[in-house]
């Protein structure tokens, strides 16, 4: 695990991904660099976001944070998990029992990482910038201290 790993950032990444799925239905990020100070997530997309869309994403993510939802882990057999979730990004060593992280009823995602106990611990979410290149939308974000 990276030295700069931050559970707040990682939980924020899950909320951002679910927000992107709900707003655009293009799937979760296919690549992410999550670090304490700032993070970036890459999405398959066909254009950059508009300022209004960036604002809407911030608004929704901050709404989930403000709701202070419980973050819970749950375990299920790989076969069962595979019916509901895309397991392709899980490492092979995840084994036959899959861990699902649920953020209230907003998001559920297979994950082996460390998370906050409640979404309110994340603090404020802000998009630093977005960029588009060759089918990839990159969102850079940070959290308030
Ligand atoms: Zn995760």
C-alpha cells in the first residue's frame, strides 16, 4: 500500500465513481491514482466536462459526504458477487470470497482497500481540473483538510 494512501481519498473515489455512473452511465474509472493531497481518476468518455457538469459532480459528492452515510464491508462468494459487480479490476489474490464496500445505499463496489467509517469523515470534495484526450476523461480532485 502506498505511503500516501488515505482512506478519506479512497472513499471519495468510490463516491465520485458512483456519481459518474449515475450522471453519465459510462462506468466507473478504469484507472486511478489516489493520494493524500490530490487524486486523479480516468474514465472512458467522448469529451471534456462542462463547468456546469463539474459543479453538479461536486454538489452530488458533497451531498453524499454531508449525509454522513455509514461505510460498511460485506463479504460474498465470488460467483455471487460476479452476478452483480464487475470483478475485472480486482487482483487475482482477492480469492473466492469478495469484499464489497457499501456507502449507505449510494454505492456498492468490490474493494480490498481501507475506508472511512462514515462518509462525513471525508470532509469537502473539490475538482481541481478535468482534461480530455483521446477517449479518456481525467478528473483531478482534492479534499478539504
Ligand atoms: Zn476501493
